């Protein structure tokens, strides 16, 4: 069975070319991280193997070079995710301030386990390493926004309700 090729939109291709132009001739691989971000935005929040292959072709590198980077960083989702990916800090300082309990509350309220997506496709719960907000934990990140002091069931309930009503922002380059 042949996989369907991934196709970037014209705007996404232009954005990747803009990133490539920031680097000297022959150093297009330096645009790999931003290209992965563009692919993730183009593909409903995740980077498929087909998207990684397309990036490799654009950057004129081997597909394994893209896979190595995409699998290393937790900011890239390698399977379909919900509308809101809840990246929960699970390192020491946040755990001391209640991250484990916060994660359990999310699991119970959303009826999912870590790494799973809710049946309605709204939320994916994703534990990650330090998000550098140790003094205001427990905390989580959704896209580029931090949500801090989620240290009670009420705070988690309010957060879930707020996110259910929040629209996903379109990247500037895609507007």
C-alpha cells in the first residue's frame, strides 16, 4: 500500500522557504525545527511520517534526519491530538506543588489517561519535562500559553471550561 503524499499549502511552503532564506547556502537543514512547526500547524496539530518526508524533500536531507529531530522534542506530536494539547509539567518542583494530583484530576475529569485524547477530540493530556515556571506550579502549557497555579479541583474545572470555549489561534503565516 502506497502512502498518500503530504502536501503543504502555498502559504506554508512560502513560510518554510522564508525560514530557509535565513541560513547560508547549503545550510537549509538549519530550518528543520521551524519547518516541523509549520508541518504540525498544517496537519491539525501533529506531524505525520508523510509530512516529515515532505520536509526532508524540501530541505534536501534524508528522512531519518527529520525523524530523529521530531522524535526527540516533546513539542512535536507524532500522532493525532485534540484541539487543545495539555502539556503538563511533571518535574520535581511542580510535583512538590501538586502536579501529580492535578494530572489525576485531569484524567478523572476528562476520562482519559496520559497520552490519550478525549472522545470529543477536544483535549490531549501530555506530560512533559520542565516548563520553567517552578514558582507557580503546578502548571501546564497549551501552545505558547502557560496556565499556572492549577492546584485545586476548582482551578482544573475552571480551566477545562475556559478551554472548551477557546478557539485555536491560526498562525500568522497562515492568515
